[in-house]
C-alpha cells in the first residue's frame, strides 16, 4: 500500500504543480488533496492493525480485507 500511496502522491503533486503557477500555491493545493487521503489511509491501517491483535484476529483481518477491496 505504501508504494501505491507514494505514486498517487507524486501524481497529485505533479498535477498541483502544473495547475498552479507558484510553488507555494501548488503545495497548498496538493495538501488539500493529500491530507484527506492520508487520514483515510491511516484509519484503514489502524483498523487492520487492531484486527491483527484481537482475539478473533483472523476473522477481523478477513473482514477488513474484503471491505476495502
């Protein structure tokens, strides 16, 4: 998942740099896209980690994987 996010981040930053003439503006535009995606990814990972250490970890991990894919 990390490599996928890195590639998406690179593409989002490239789009922001193309669409905004000043680097400061591009960074601000990029952050508006990056931050919500980061929160979503972190929440998903926290859910997955929580499931891995629960008494019914196998069932929770399977539910997590099938819910997001």
